[in-house]
C-alpha cells in the first residue's frame, strides 16, 4: 500500500480482475458465436491475456525482496510475463483481423 | 552499483522496452494498417467495427509508449530502493513518486479499455458479410 497512491484494490481491479473479466466475457461470446479455427486462436489469446496478469499477481515473485538473486529472478519473470502478454495481444488482434470469414456464396437462383 | 547488477537491470529494462513498448506498438501499428487496408477493400459496411478496432489498437499500442516517454517514469523509480518517503526533502520526491503511481494506474485503465475494445471487435465484428466473389451484393 502506497500512502496517497491508488488503493491496492484499484490496481488489482485494473491489472488483474479487469483483464480476466474481459478475457472471460470474450471467451464466452466467442464460444457462442464463432465457429472454427479463429475461435481457437481467439480463445488461446484471451486465455493468455487474461491469466498471465493474475498469475503474476499471485506468484511469490511479485513480493521478492530487492536482494540480488530474488531481484534477478523477478526481472526475468517480468520479461517473460511481458512476452506472454505481447503474444496474447498479437493473437487477439490477429483473430480480430483475420477471423472474419466470408459468408458462403448463395447458389444461383 | 555492482556492475553485474547494473548489467542485469540494463538488459531487463531493454527487454521490457522491446517487448512492452516497441512490440506492442508494432502489433498495434501492423493491425491498424491491416484493418485500414481491409476496411478499404470491404467498403464502408465494416465501418463501426473497424473504428472500434482502431481505437482499441491505438489505446493498447500507444499507452505503454506514453508511459515510457512520459514525464512520470523517472519519478516512478524514486521509491524503489528505500528512500525515506515522508521526511524533509524526501517528501517532495515521494509526492512525485505518488503522482507517477497514479499516472501508471490511469494508463493501465486506458490499456484495459483498449484491450476490451480489441476483444469486442474480435468477437462481435466477425461474421460480417464480405463482398461476394461474383461481385454481387454482400
């Protein structure tokens, strides 16, 4: 808790619960609406984007003391978390762009 | 500072810059170019979801860069290594640190909104009718 700063729960809401809720809502709607391969791509991206911040929040690395070895482990973990989040964003954007499948052409007449 | 420690911090900071700022901006930029080209190809029928996707990409892609180059970022480091937060001259630095934390929080809100917009465009924008190959009405 930082006196004068945003409450800890606000960070939790914006950084952990918010992405998880968006990912969950997106996954539910995607399951109901979208068929095929793009659904799988979208769900994978949503799962990673929604779960990685929560995983980060919950793991013990978040509270690592600033002595050398735990701090290095913390930095490595944060780089991997950034990598996973970037991959998830790219996946969701790809699904947004390419997932629009053409309507089947109606037969003549 | 221990040189090895400095090297670790330097590499980590650089990696996070590449992943969290350049990478995100590259994904957003590539997505924006693709959606603009695709929107032009499809025509005005895709306008609403194209706009949602572009806004989401802009928020999700530009916010980390805004943070990285913003005036708050140097202040954010003030509290890392045990500065006394409330005594004497430390109070001013502490207030700057708190402002940086608030800025970080609002940027996180904008990123969340951007992510929600991209997800909404991904989920709800699909299934729109595309031009038929025979040139007939979609």
